[in-house]
């Protein structure tokens, strides 16, 4: 059985916690796309962790963690992260890295920084982790797969060809120092030694595991609205954030993905630039940001303050539809306990007309939120484990959201801990 855990919105929905929780009953957890440009915050018995490349199931000794072929693999970041969790008392996880995963090269990070500098006020709000240059090279067929690290002569020849192209841009567009292939080769030799113990044919490993009846979790990064095809293009990431891509990014048959847990926050937040219709500002945003998450709404990778907004039914309905949600996990609901009333965005007004369907970017940038206000529950709901024990207004909020997005909310997270979860039966469940 394969389950995917993905985001409905802009990322930062709480996928790490849900993966960590579901991993208890899983055998294998796979990261299938993205790189170290976003993170998952996890609170468990070992402490609080911000993971960037490692799958969120690494805290269980019975699981195998896989870095799939669809990942932008920043090797030093991965190994540093692995060492850092072990230093904090986590047992060394069983880790496998796809021999077809592509490597974030040192110059990808440089090009990311140089391009953001060049664009200045028109930048994409990149985390400068090298992701866009990495994926550009991957699809231009000048990237480097992990397996290429083990053929030095061929590697140097390819490096010389690639550096020749890169140096034209460095000299004439960015006016920066040129790349030296032999120096990069020395770095890649260090990378080779770092990953050598973990490299294998992970798609074959997964195929055999599924034949043996093992349970696999696919862990997505970011959310639907950051997908390059279906998101708020061009303010998106460079790899597909959809569950459907999990089959490609992990090397699995698509028919194996039978459960898609799509994570929605009980309010909205986003890191980076781009359209955000239900966004709020000033003191209202500061208060929600301060109370949000576990210790405030700041990016797990960048530490940047997240942009804040009310729950967006239009974006979330679309996000769940594009993911193919079978279950919705509704997170950080406890944060809203301080509000007398809670606004919810139920539609977009565009050129005088109201729509509940998520539009393309040019239309989205003109959209104004249509807000409905629901009464708050004015109490702390942490520690509650049964749905029927939640305050009446809290249940009404969940049911209002569920009705508007049209997908079953089967999990409600009411705190940062692994056990802060309420399971519920939804009338929408198939």
C-alpha cells in the first residue's frame, strides 16, 4: 500500500507532523521531489526538529527512509542533517539514496543568488538553495546523477562541457568569477564518499517491498499552489508538488498510490512572493503569526516571517482537487482559540463577479476575498482526543470548512505533538 502526504496550499501546512505520525505504522518513507529549500517542523519525544531533506519518518527505528530520484539532492545538507539528528540522540536511521537522484551542484546555489541579485525588486523570493538552476539543468540534460560520481574520467569530461556553458553566463551576464572544472571535481569526490554507503536502486527496492506487502509513505514538499503547472505560476517551485508526481519521483507504478492525505491549515500562511488572496496585515497578522505553529509562524528553512491569512476555501478546494485528496488533515486548529470570531474566505470577487473556482495567476492578482465570519470558541482545545469533546463552535468551524472544500476532513491536529490528533468520521468519506 502506498499513501501520499501532500500540501493543499502554499506549503507550511504541517505535513511533517502528519508524516511523522503516520510513519508509526509504515515501513518506508520516501521524499519524492524538491530539495532543501523548504522544511518540515516536527515535535516528538526526541525534541523539536526542522528537517529539510530527510523524510519525516526518520525518528522510527523500524522504518527505511528513501531519497527518491525526483529530489534535488544537496549532499552536504543531507549528511549534516543526518549527523545533527544522531547527535541529539536519534538512532541512526536506515537511509537509502536513489542512484538516479540528481545532485545540487555548488554552482547551482551561486547561480540562484546571482539571479535574485540581478532581478532585485522583481525577484521570485527564492530561498537561494539552488533549486531553480538545478531543475533548469536537469531538464536541459546537463545535470549530474548520483551514479555519475563513481566514474571519474567521464565525470571530468562532462564537467568541462558544462562549465564552458556556465562560464559564458558568469562572465557576460553576472560578471562573477568563472568555474574551474578540476576544483568542482574535487568537491564531487568528497560528495561521493559522503553518499557511498547509502546509494542503491531505490525503485527496484520499492517494487520488491510492495510485492512483500510493505506500507510506503510518500512525503511531499510545499503544496498545490507552488506546483509549476497548477500553481500560482511563475511564483512557484521548480518540481511538481502533486501526489501524482510521487509515482515518478519515487519510481513507483501510479496505481499503487491508493490514499492521498492532503494537509490544510486551519488558517493560511505562505513564505515567498506570489498571489495570496486571503492575506492579512498589521497587528492582526502579527498576532496570528506569533500564536501560530509551535513557537510562531517562521519558515523552517529560512526563518523568514510567514505571510498570514484566513482560511481560503477557494484555494483549498482547488488544492485538494488537484492532489486527488482521499483524506484531509486539518492542522493547527488550536491556534485559533483566541479569536471572538473567525473570518473564512469563501469566494473571490474578480471584476465585480464572485467565483468559488481558483483562477489563473492574472485573474488571481485581481481577486478580492469574500469573507464570512464564524463565531470563535474562545478556549484551549489542546489535549482533547475525541471529536465530540470539542467546543460546539469549533466543530461548526470544521464542518463549515469541510462543506466548502468538498473533501472529507478525517484528521484534526490540535497541537504540535505527535499525539495531538483527533480522528473523525466524515459524511463525505467514500
